[in-house]
C-alpha cells in the first residue's frame, strides 16, 4: 500500500475523531519569523526541542496603531496640541508616528514595541516628559515624503507583496534620496531602515537591488552628525544588516547557472539609467559575475561554477588587465587559482579578497554555490555609539558573504587592505591595537581575524589578513579616539522661525532709524523740542530705543547662552531685568499718552494742567516699573535664566519666565493695553462723531484725517501688543506675524507721522536744507502736538462752535 495514501488516511481519521478540536486563534503560537509553531494547549506534548518561551502568540506579533497626544512647534515659543498615532511595529522595532514628529536634532520621536508574556506590547509612556516636536521645517528635507511612503506601505496603499509593487516602492525611495539640495535627517535613516525591513519580509527581487544600492550610496554621503545621531536608534546597524541580508538573497537571480558562457546582450547600463540611479551596472554573467558600482559602495555577485571566479581586487589606477568604472576606480576578477603574494605585489591595489581553490572546494562540498563581495569606500555606515574608541578603520571595508553558509570556515580566507594611514598619517595612531578586524554591529573587533606578522603595521602599504568567519572587514589603527557628544545638536528649525527673525530685525532697525530721526529733529530745532508735547514724545522714544537695543544687540540668544555656559547668572539676571524694565517703562509712557489723548478728544470741560506735569509724569513712568522688576529679580532670580531646552533650540534669552513673566510682565502689559484699547475706542468714536458733523471741510479730507489719526493712535498707544498677547496665548501663528510686523515698526510710524507728515516740521527741514527757498515758520506746529500740552476743551465742543 502506498505510504502517502496511508498517511493521508491517518490524518483524515485523526481529524474526524471526537478527541480532535481545532486550535483557537488566541491559542496559536508562532516562531519570531511568523511561521506557525504549535497550539498553546499542546505545548507540553511538543517535543522538538524548541523552547516555548521563544514563541509568540500568532495574533500578537505586532504592536497595533495607538493614539498619542503631543505638541507641534509652529514658531519660537508657540506650540499647538496634536492628536497623532503610532505606526504598526514589529517586536523589537522602534516605531515612529503617523504624522512627522521630529526633534530639533532631526531625531524622530519613537516608541519601542516590546515582548512581554509572549505578546507584543508598547513601551510605557507614563514617565515620558511632554513631547514637543516639529512637522514643518525651514530646511528642505525628504522626511515628509519618506514618512508618507512608509505609511502607505504599512497601510497597504503601496504593495510590497508583488514584484511591480516592490519596484515602485524602491524607485520612489531612490528618487527621494537622489533629489538635489535636500537635507537628510536621522529620521530619514531610521525610516529607511524600517522600509528595508518591510521589503526583507517579502520575496527578494533582483530588480530593486540597484535602487537599494543607490539609497545606501546617498546615505553614506550625508552629514556624519546625521549618521551618528541615527545610530542612537540603531538605525545605521539596522540599515546595514537589512541591506546585506537582502543582497545576499539575490545571487540566484543575478548570476544564474543557466547563463554561464552565454553571450550577454546588454553588458552595461546606459548613461540614462546610470544618471537616474547613480549606479553603474555591469553584467558579466557569461563568466558568472554581475557588478553594481558606485563611488561609495560596490557589490559583486559571483558564480564560481561559470569560470572559477572566487574574488575581486580593487585598484586606484588603470592597468592592462583591469576593468574601468566611472566611479573612479578599476577592478579585476580573481580566480581560485590566483597567488596571494602576486596579488599583494600589484601596483595601486586598494583591497582584494578571494577564496583559494582548497577552501572553495571545501565550502562547495557543503552546499555553497555563490559569493557576494561588497566594498565600502569608507566607514560612514559603521557607527560606534561610544564616545571613546581604542581603534578606528583606516582602509576600505570589504564584506564577504557565502549565501547559506553558517559558522566558521574550514580554512582561513585571505584578504588584502591598503593602509590609508600611510597615505594620510594620523597623529593619534599607534601600532598597539592596530591590525585587521571586523564589524560586530556594535564595535570593531579582532576575534577570528589574523594579521600577517610585521615589524611596523603602520608603515606597511598593504595589510594581509586571514579570517575564519564572514562579515565586514577593515584595517584598524590603534589609538585613543574621542568623538564629541552631539548632545542636542540643532539640525532643523521651525518653518516660521527664521521669517519672524528677519521681520523682527528689519522692523527694529527701521524703528531705530525713525527714533534717530525724531531725536535729530529735536536736536536741530529748538522751537520743536521746547514744546511739552515733544518732550513726552522724546521720553517715549527713549524708552522704545532702550528696549530695542537690549533686544537686538545686548540680550540675544547667543549672549545669553554664553552667560549660562560661563555660569554668569548675575549678569544674565541684570540683562533680563533691564529688558523687563524697558518694556514696562515703554508701556507706562503709552498709558500717559493715552490719558493725554483722552483729555484732548473726549473731556468736555477744559482741564488746567498741573505745574511741571511732565516732570511728575516722568518720575512715575521711569520709577514705577522698578517695583515689579525688582520684586521678580529678588524673589525668583532663577526665572531669568533660560533653560537647557530653550538654549538648545536657540529660543532662550535672559528674561523672566513662569510666574515672574506672568505677574511681572504679562499682567501689567495686559492691564495697560486694555486701558489703552478702551481709550482708543472712546477717542475714535469722538473723532468720528465730530468729523461727521463738520461742515468746514470736505468729506474726503475728514475721512483721510480720521484714518491718519487712527493709525497714529493705534501705534502710539501700543495697541499692536494686543497681537502679542494673542500670540502668547497660542491663538495662532498669524498673530505672531502681525505682532512682529506692527510692534517692531512703532518707532518708524511715529517718525513718519510726527516728522514727515507734519507740515510745520517739513517747513523746518526744508528751511534747513533750502534756506533760500523757504522761510522758517517756527510758530506753527501740528494741532495734535499742541493739544497734548495745553489746556483744552473737548474736540467735539470746539467743532460745534
């Protein structure tokens, strides 16, 4: 009887027996790879030697999307709450958020998917500090596009389970990295490693190999700070491992046995393909080799059965038997019959590796068929997280793989590396600790790798090495190498931050020029500066110029950071208190001017000004702000010191914060602003009512006069700070723009109104510039300035008379 038929009958009877019942889904247990292992209830009878603790419940292989609340930075101190969600993640993976959430150093906000009680669970966020991040930045990056592509793959909108879908995904990723003038962030490296991990879970496709090489080439060219930061998330190691594993699964497609000794129709990629991908492709499948070559990384697939090629040699100059590449190096294939000493003696050798015949025969006897060699031009992807290192690579890095091979080699495998320390000496290098080594995905190690004996490795041009295992290898130079801690390195800035900086600087500069014009006018023309109204205006301008000089020149974020680093807290408090005091003095004079304007336009009965009222007003305006300033500085001086977070984001200056800010600045400013707003409404109504009844001037002149006076009052009374209060309450970035545009232009607007648009002052200037054309008229001045210092009656009463 056929044994297969018997086995089938046995299974049918077993399934039909009353004792059998299907395993419930919640009880199914899988291997970490996702393959079904056993049913939970049958684990006691499972006797294959696999530990049940190594298994995972099949319905809990992933951490599923979960809502997460955080804040986005939209400008300097403005944050807006946002409801985001974590992406689906495998166990051991650090998931990112669905919508881009990147810190100032370019690092993504991540959350680990952990294994607990054989189920996938999210890392707890209970002890996390409030998360504040960026979604829009001033720098041009690929982060949004790359994150959207990753979302589309995870959510099934982009397919990776068929060849066409995989090619579209890899091509999209390659095109993003190939864009010019883009800034790469650690977040991009992390997401790319996750994308490669997703592709690795599917069937391997040779058509995407060029795109993967292109992406890694671009990443190897990015800022070293980016790679060092991304290494904190293990992104560089993950990317390197996924890249190596993916390509190691492709030799059967790249150099199949049925193409040996057959004519190749298209041996090289054309210029258009190379320009698109940045990768040169060379098809030598007739001799069992296919190459993907770039300046940063090159991959050689070899099938020794075709022509006995078991290695590769890279050179820095041409020779008769060498093939050329557009990436600036030359190469030739090595056969298992090559002589190691002869290769070592070849001129301009950079690196070489091959399997001698005896070694190749032994590995083929155990099922090996293909070889893959990857040559890395430098160590960009091999990032150590330790700040202190005892050795570092000083050669090209060569990776050697035998698909399907596990464990140590039966015989040592030789490889050669050029000593770059001889070509470009390192003052910190030392013979002690130097030699051949390998990357263990944490650091450079030497176990299982031997270096040929030499009296002085640092002076040998070519280093001969032998290894009994396979991975990535390099020549390591000993020494003491310390890497600076990047800390909170700032790589990106909020989109609006630089714009607001420019607006503030331009506005303050124009205001300072306007104030200078007012002071110059007062200095040149005694008839104008002797007026009491002008004295009030000059006090206001002095307070305004003090505030702007402190803000623009003396109390900047750079100066504040220097003071904090030098622990000069006293000076920081003094600067912060001075800025606080200047703002309060400015608002005190605004309140005084608002009161004078109220008397002019609203008061019905004429008011007799007290003697020396300007002196008394000055004493109040310049001394009263000392009270909240001194109280804040004496009670809580630490509130003036910017925090580390503010300094790291270039938003910290010496200025009160917390309760000192609220009670020492915001409260008095708000009270004065509200009072001035009420006065403005009364004055505006009085002007409108009076002008509407006037019969002495045309309607057009009345409207123009009303508009001009309203604009002047709006700036003169500091009502532009209403926008600042709304911005402080995070009402939206639009108020930040309005505040920066209007508040910084206050001095310039006053110059235009009181000097340029004032007919009396224009005559004074014209008389000074062109004395022959005009006579000075020192008696005439504007009605607005006269009324600020003389006894007045209600404007409405005067207009009715």
